[in-house]
C-alpha cells in the first residue's frame, strides 16, 4: 500500500480520540484522509466492537471510498467495508465501516437517536457545508450530550476553518496534516470570457491535449453544459488523428448511472487518454486516475431558495477561492500538472473566500420535518455553525402545516412521521401517501422519480413542452420497449433506467410504510394510460401552493398569489388547461415561467383537496356600484374557483357592510341639508364651550357611526337608500330635552336684526360664529349681537346691497364710530340710489334701497 501523508498524524489522531470524544482533522487534498483514517481507527479499543460510520456528501464518493478501502483489505465491498447510498446498499453482518451519504445518517438517527451500534461518526469533506451535514452534526452533538457520552465525532476537511467547528464540538482538539501535492502550473486568461463559457472550455481542452500530458479533468456547472461541450469535442476529435487519437470523452455528474460514473473514474488503457467532463461532484474525495490537467470553467450551480416566492431555483455562480483551489489540486495528486483557469488574474482577486453554507440559502422544508420528528420545534434548541434563517424556517413550517405534517401546536403528526419515514422531500412524500388509497402509488412513484432529477426529455425540435404527463409516457414507453420513448423526443437511456429504478424503490418504500399499508390492497395502481391523467391531482397534493388558474390574458395565477406563464404558450397543448399544477418553475421577474406542469380538473380539487378549499362569504361595499354587494366564493388560496350572489343576508351583516361603505366614502355620502349641517355645527359650538356636550365633528361622527347612525340603516343597502335618511331628526334625537332647550336659547339658528329680517347664523367655525348681514339692516343697532346667553359676540360680516362683504368686525360700536364713514363714501359711489345716512345710529334700518316713508 502506498504511504500517504495522512499516516504521519494517524497516531496523534488515535491518541486524541482515546481521551476525547470529538476531534477536527484538517488534511490537504490527496493526503488520504478519506480512505486511511477509517481503516486506522477500526480496531481502536474505545470502539468496543461498534462500527464506524463515515459520511460523504455524494453517492459517487461514498461508493468509491468504500471500494478503495475494501480493495486495500483484499476484500469485496459489503464485507468489512460497505456503503449505503440512495438506490444502492452493500453491507453485511460483519461490516465494521459503513460509508454513507448524509441523508442516510438522518434516518439512522431518527430510528435510533442513541446510535447504539455506532462508536464513531466521521463527517468527511465537511467544508462543503451541505444541509444534511449541518443537520447530521447538530443531531449527533445532541445525541452525544443526551444519550451517549462515549460516542465519538470526527470532522474532516481540506479547506475548513477548524476553530469554529472545534468550538462547536466543545473545544475539540485540532489535528493538521500538510499533505502531499505536486507542483501545479496555473494559467489564467488574458481577457475575460465575453460570451458563453462552452467555446472557451473547448478551446482550452484542445490546447491542453496538444501541449500537455496526462488525462484532463474539466469542471463545468451542470449536465447541460457537459452535454454541449461533449458534443463539440466529439466533432473536433472525430477524425481520430493528432491530438484526437485515442481520446475518450467521459461525462461525470450525479444523474448518470453508476456504470457511467465508474467508467469516468476507470484508468485509461494503453495509448488512451480521457477527458472527464465533471460538475463539482469531482472536487473532493474522488481520485480520478491519470489526471494531470484541470480545466476550470470557474462556475458552479447551486440551489437558491426564495422565502418570498416559496420556490427554489438553480443559480449558476462563480466558484469560491476554496473550491477553485480544490479543483486546481486535482491536477497535482499523482505528478506535476497544469490548471487552466478560464478567468483573468483580476477576476481571481474578486472571488469569495468560501461558498455560502447551504443551510442559509436552501429550501428548509425537509430540515423542518426532520427537526419536528426529532422533537424540536425551535432550531435554536440545537447547536449549529450557522442557525437556519428564521424566514425560511417559517415558510417551511407553514408548508408542512399545509401538507398535514405538523399539528396546530407545531408538533409532528402521525402523517408527518410517515412522510419522514419515506426519506423523500416532504412534498413528494405527502404525494405518495395521498396516492396510496387512490391506487395511484405507481404513478406517484414515477412522478417522484422524475421530479427528483433534472428533466430527462428533450424535444428534437427544441420547442418547449411543459406537460409532465409526457415524461411519464416516455418513461413507461422506455420500460416497455427499451427504445427512444416518444416520436419527436429524445431521452438518455441511462437516465431512464435510473429513474425506473428509483420509481421501483419509491413504490417499495410506500408498500412498506406503516401509514400507507392499510390504505389499499394495491396502492401501486394499474399502470394504464388513462391513469396518467391523474398526474395533475397527484401534483396538487405535493404542490398545493402551485395550483394555478388561467387568467383572461392566458397567463396563470398561482394559489400562492404569484403570477406564472408557460413559455411559448401558443404552441403548447397544455396551455388550454383552465387549471393546472406547476411542479417546476422559476421565480424570476414579476411572473414565474412554468417548466413542468399537469392539468387538473376542478372536480378533482373539490373531491380530493377539500381541506385546501375555503368557502367565503363576502359582504362589502362596492364603491363603483354605490351599494353593498354580497357574494359567496369558493377559494383556493388566491384563486377564486366559484363566485355567486348570496341569496339571503342577515340584517347585522348588511348594516356592517353599509357602515363600512360610509366610512370609506366619508360623511359626504349622507344626505346633508342646510338645517342638518347647521344643527351639527351648533352642537359643535356647544361642545367647544362645554366638553360634556357630544362631539359632532366630522371625525367624531365617522368614528362613532355604529352608535348614532347604525340603528337607522336596517333595510338599507345603497347610496340611493341613504338619501331617505333625515339627518336633522337623527341628530336631534341624540340630544336630551334639556340639551335641545339650551341649544335653542344659547345657540339660536337665526338672529332678528333691526330691519326685522331673520338672519341665519353660520356656526361652521365653532370658534367664531358668523352673522352675514347687509349693512343697511343694522342702522340703529349700537352693539354687536351676542349668543350663548349674551356672552359670545358673533362675527359680523357686513355686506353691500349686492351681498358682498365690505367689513368684518366683532365691535359694531367701533365700526360706526371709526370705519363707517370711509365705507359710506365707497358704497354711496357704487350704490347711489341707496340710503347712506350721516348718522347710522339714528337712521331707520331697511332691507330695501331706502327705508319706507
């Protein structure tokens, strides 16, 4: 066995774990920590016969590590060393080391919180900070503290900041291994990539094949870019001469079958070179034999969850410096190598140091369900490097409540536990459980497999087709014939086989689930073509917030309230659906684009999703109609499924809606007359002088509509009906007999002036009541008229014969003495036919041009 750098610290690691229950191991890429550490610790006495469980962030890395360790022991996988990953398990009764993916650890903890048969849990490549790794570590720490003090925890990484993790583990010891790596020459671009990345990648690969030795490992963001680069390289290398002679192109990403992934890792034969086109799956843990050259596009694809829309989108982002260094190091594992970085030196300086932990950006619905199953409602009850964000957790718990996984108090329900047992995303687990009693378990399993992977069906014409039922037809067609499934479409055969295997596993899990087993004798269903039309109903179980109704403009309204649209809707048959369920869509812009969906019938929603429906009685003021409108609606979230008039109303409901309308419109909607307004203002004058009087200002009346106006509204429902009200009588009836008498005495409606005219008093300004009267009608009056039992002088607006104001005063005596003669000159010139005496106090008052003889 080749001696690896990690071996220099193995004794120190053994000593630490002999006296401590936690440790952090930092070892450079290629040091051998993944394959040597478990073997070195396997026979330590503190294990007491228990097994070692090592977590790997990816299935491919888990299988590869187990195979390598088993080979080092001269055994087959499944004997001393085994693995458990999704769709594939190889362990035996004598297995001492189990390499598992992180979701498997969560299931082990939920089944046995004490991990009784486990002595050591190793978290490998923890720097990737996957959601399951953070959750697994938090649960293991609590299990160690509550159930098993002797349980050992070891966190391993190549680029991790060790101190925060050590502190989280109770100031655990940190061991460092420098590792061994060969010199890697790093080459940058002179200018940034101006267009798509694929041409630049192809150019760099061709250059490396001509000028450098060894196999190539090319990092690309995702499967789509890998397919495009592979197709272009196949064209360029197809001649088989020169640099293209003996070159094998090997894709490597998560959706490939195990055989296809193993082929990418397999060493080349004599005279052969390979170009491995990989996602970030190849950054860590894996050793791709023969690699001497790395071509790094500088991009990676990460999931980003938006609590605002409730949707997750895959976003292509720049790699962090830590990831770039990991990728670069792959070229120096076996010998000196070269790394082509497809960005400039200036761009390199702007890279973030590390990627954002998944717990801060991902959909937390599965995490929230696991915590509820663990018995934790508040994530802060556990210890985290980065606690889950509150907004995303609130959204996750709200969705779980909608799926029936959480009770009103926040605790997990029996249905929620059944969902957690299935180990799928809660949406898909709920769909499977709801499908069982409908005998649609087989269809639900196929949908779950399709939705758990990237879209595998591609139109030969490139036209968009979002109908998810086509994918089910294609998958079933491939299962029956083993050939391309549908005319005009292509699908990768390996992906189809993988999806069918996953569907079988989901069906088996459903059959074994305690909650589903008694629901139906044959939960799988018939597999008939007609059954496919139930896909929309099953999606409604999984995505109740994405049930969509067609709008008049052809676009859709989601039950969550967000808008959505089908791309190229005019060419898609599914666009004729009145209702559909969107399984995959983005959250870009004002409206989401729907990528995968299936139609659903209103009758299906009413029959099978009644818990989502809300019958709403709407009785409210319609401003445009000027009347109360009463409607009965059947709602599904933001979608109004049905609406019709309410046949009968309770008087109190009608009165409340009319009061609401008056409050919205303002008091101006009421039939105010001069008398009713004057009464309001007179009472306001009294209230100003004596607060024990009622406040009848507009603001006070609006705030107390139910008290003074409400009893008068029974039987009324429109603006026209309101015109029948007599506000003077209504307001007067609010006063006692003594108040009315006092009002008549102290706040008269009119004042009789010397001419004999009854002039109304304007009380619209309670601080200064106004008497507007022609000047000639006051001849002979020496003092200003007073109200409030002759304590408050009115404000006189002295008018010309044309009723235009010529003077404002509260002191009539002063006016006669000082200002009258100037006013007289002006008025005599404008109104010569009128009587303008020299002595107004001895003149006869008149409401005519001249006094009568």
